[in-house]
C-alpha cells in the first residue's frame, strides 16, 4: 500500500463534515444565518478561504502554460453553492422561471467580445456608435438598408431596443415582443429570493473588488488566511512556500525584447517564450514561474535587470503568493458568473445596480472604487469589470442614469489616470463614455444637472495649461514629448457624444449648464487664437521647421466639437445672444490685436477708407483663428432671430465692442499672407 494514500485518508478523516460532503451543508449553514439575520461576507469568505486555494492554486514547479484544475469540483463547490443559496432549491428550475418572466427582454444588451462582428445602419442609426449584434441584425429590417459591418474592440454592447439609438425601427423581431410583456420593475422576484441575491451580489462584488484592486505583494489578506492551528491547513500545508513570478504588460517593451529576456531568464524555448508574451499581451499579465519564494524573487530581479538595460525602465514584475493568485482567478470567474446571472432577469440587474452603487462608510461604492482604480488593474481584470457594468447597469434607463452620474463625477480622475497610463483607450474605463454620453436625454440631463460640459472641458484645459507660453498661447515643441496631450484629446470625442443631438426644448438649468461649458470652450479657443505665429524668413533658409503638426491635429479633432456648439447656439435666442457677447469679450481680450491703433486713410478710385496698418511680410502671422471663426459661425444664426451686428441685444455697456474692421483684421492678415 502507498503511504501517501494512508496520509490522505488520515487527513480526510480529520476534515469537517461539510468538506467531505457536497456543498449542501455549507449552503444550509448560510441559510440558517440568513434566517437569523447574521449572514455577512465573512461567512462566504470562510468557505472561500478554504476551498479556493485548495482547488485553484497553481502547483509548485508546474508549467505555467498548461494550468489545469478540477473544473467539475470547482463548479460544484464554488459556484453551485452560491446558486443553491440564492434559489433555496434547484437553481435550474428557479432561474428558468425567473427568466421566463422577463423573456424576451425589450433590450438586447449583448456585450461584444474582441473581434465580434457588429452592424451599423447608416439610414436609421443616430450615429456610427449605434450597432447591432449578428442575431438582432438578421432579425431586423435594417438588413435591407444601407449598413456598415465592423468588428468590436470589446467593451461595447448591442443597441437593439434602445429607442434613443435609432431614428426608426429600434427593435428586432425578437425584442419587440418584450415591449408587450413589460413588468413593474422589482415586482418579479419574491422578497426572500431578492434579499438572498442582494447579499450574494454584495459579498461577491466586495470580495472581487478586494482581490483585484489591492496589491498584496507576497502576502495574503488577513481575512483569507487559514490559521495554522486550523485542521484544514493540512490540506495544502505542503504548498505554504508556493509563489508565482508574474509579468505585467506595458507599451514600452517590445515583443522581441521580452521574448529574449524570458528565454535567458527562464531557460525556456523560443516557442514557450512567445506563448508567455502572447498571454501577457492578451490578458495584461501572466505567471511565468511557480516555485518557492527565493527562486521567484531571484527570477524577478533577473528579469528587471535584463529589461532595464540601455536606460529603459524595467518591466513590471511581481512575486505573488499562490493563494492570492488562486483567489484572483476565482474573483475573475465570479465576475463572469455574475454577468451570466444578470442575463436572467431585469430584477437581478436592478438589484445589482443598487448593490454596486451602495456606499458603506468609510468605503466607496463598488462603481466609484473601480472607476478610480481602473488604471491599476491589468487588461483582463479591467475588461471583466467593464463587461459586468455594461450588462448589469446599462440596459435599464434608471440604472444607466445612476451610473452616468457617478461616472461624470469621477470623470476628471478617470481621464487623468488614463492620460498617465500606457494602455490603449479601449482598455480604459473611460471608453465607457460612449455608452452613456450618446444617449440624448441622458446627455441633456447631465449638462443641466451634473455640469458635465464644464467637467470635460476643465479636465482638457488642465492639460492644455501645461503647453502655454508666456503669451497664454498653446505652444508645441518638437523635442518635447506630446504623448500625454495626445491621450487627453480623447476628451474631445466625449464632447462630441454629449452634443450629438441639440435639445428641442431648453430649460433654465440646461441653459446654465451649456453656457458654463461654452465659457470654458472659449477659454480654450483663446489659447489657440494666434498660436504658432510665423514670420517670413528673409536672407537665409530656416534651419529647423517649427513643430506645426500638433496644432493642426488639435484643430482637426476640435472642429466637430465647435460645429456642434454652434448648432446648439443656433436653436435658442438667449443662448445665441450670450454666446455672441462672450465670444466678443474674448476677442477684445486678445493681446495680438492693438485696439488703440488708428486707421490710415487709403484711397482707391473714388473711395477712401481708414485701414489698420500691418505688414505681413515682416510681422508675425498665425493661421489659427478659432475665435474669429466661432464668431462668424454665430453670426450666421443671427438672422434666424431677427438680429444683426447693431442689434441692441448684442450690445452691452459692460464689454468693449470691436468694430467690423477690427474683427476682420486677423482674418485679413492670414488671407493676405496666403
């Protein structure tokens, strides 16, 4: 007889009953505490801290490329137990009944995976971001229209059923049936089932948030440690010195550099190194070695040394306890499991939204916490949270509205983290702006109630101020990096989403919010008015061409935003008048125009006129005149409301008023130079 078998039998005899048997005993324990009103996240963690390391810890000295677990036991012990507790019976039957009450839903909300095909109807979509999944497209009238097929970058969802995403035909043949079977929100689930689901959702979210957002290094969270005297420690005491060396993805080190580093450090084949690097790029991180702490720490130092040569910063490497790795694997799976559960019922999604937004002092809500810490997560963890929020909070309007308020409140912090991050925008939680800011009624609400235009523009201007010269004009230098400023320009896309649909009716709050944002836009345009001035070179060629590309790219990305602001101004007389006055005020404050300069009389034929003297062949001229262009755009709308240049509504004693000659002077200089 093998001695190891005898040892296992001894351990088995020492384990508590619920460890030896199915998960039904722990479920009964949870039910008893639930009925007594004492069930908390601690009770769930007591179960997880035993079984998660036991089932999901990587084996020491095993290959990190072919981890395998007992999936049947993982499902039975770690997931079926949660479902049995929520349902207080057979999960399949309960979930089927709940799903039938909400079947079919009126909104699709399918979350796209990377590379999944999407369809945009050019005739009916409100904009290019409104897309359908394959199933909805094939069952809709849009398949007979002009459409564009594309692939998703992950993170978006199907807009079938969202009436604000389509000019007409918002439903496919399946989801239009859901509009005829609407239920009162929250009235589907029995109270006890809803309360058990709420407790489970809260515990799962707090656990996942804790494991995925905190850097524990080689340590283990105190509330997930098994005391040494606990008999259950026997089950994996032989793995107490089991750690993983984990490499994280960045955008500074090339594939080839990291592959060569792994070949030298791990003494592995080129093929294995390529597979490691592919996993790191796809998931955002990957364990490359499982061994004792000393070995993993030495490997970490070696990798950092190789990748920091030639003045490069070292690639991020961490030594993580295998117990923490196991809990993080489980936390990611829990988010996927939760996303599946939310697909059963609208009531589940409403519960999830309430739990995610619930603040438990001194902790932030789950949504706020993830929005703030998103840039600290690796790719796969980010995408799991993003997909969960999309499927759980963006299908019902009120939940989407609540999420939008929190998102807008934290927008500045989100974008500042993104600007200093090195991951693509599609992997940032900031990319979720397209899901909420493209909804017209929601955009109008945020402008009126949450001052969203001010928040976005002030965030962008904060980055612009770093590029201002002594004249308070934007200035870009060829030898200085502009990567942060380029990333900040994603804010301009979010402004386009917000302003995509002008309002039919203006309220005092909407006017106030819009004008507040407009004033900040005019500040930005004043930084650009007259920037990159050039003087004609005489006598010798220019040795170095000035840096002009950044200014042009900024103009190109800002132009659609300016057009949308002008469209909004043209829909309301009060807004138009105040915008005109504010623009005139900014032009008067522009130092490039000498307001005290007297005109010189020039005669041509029978005409004489006082002209402002300026020699474009010897004095600096700029082609960047956004303030002048903005005023011209406003002027086009004056006739719509019976206004003209000399209308009393446009004249104010509080601001200086430029003459027509002074207004056209900067434009005339550029025209003459060209």
